[in-house]
């Protein structure tokens, strides 16, 4: 079952059907879309420095302080991904693609 999809600045994607969070390409992440609340709605993460998957299997975004907190306090996580700045027009085009991703509830038509 599709649970999440990562969107990269070059237009590529990676999802849980292709591999685990730890197998995802780590750089250039722009968006992560995931199912939440017993699959009734989508959660979209964007505009953060780092993305990690918590021990409960949910992607969250964090800054360097949040990442260091997890590392120093040995709070389990997987799939450390790094965001990267892209040009505004490319970002907006990708954001529209994410919003229209019909594999997740609430896609725009």
C-alpha cells in the first residue's frame, strides 16, 4: 500500500513501494506527501531543512536543532533527507504536481 511519496527538485520521486525511508535518495527533497489519520487525508511537508521518519513511521520536518536533539538524545528515526533550494518557478510547478497527485486523498482536479 502506498503510504508516502518524496518529490525532488529535479522532478523525480521515490515512494515506499520503491524502498524504505533509509533507501530514499537523501538530497534535494522539496516535498513529502503521506497518508495520515487512518488514510483519510494527506499531509504534505515542505520548506524544511531536514526530513526524518519517526519511530512511528511518520515523516516530519525539522531544522538543525531538531535533528541534533534526536541525535544527542538517541531518539530513533530513519531516512534522514535534506531539502535544497530551487528556483521559484520550478518550486511552484512541483507544488502543483504534488497538489494533483491522485494517489493521495484530497488531490486538486
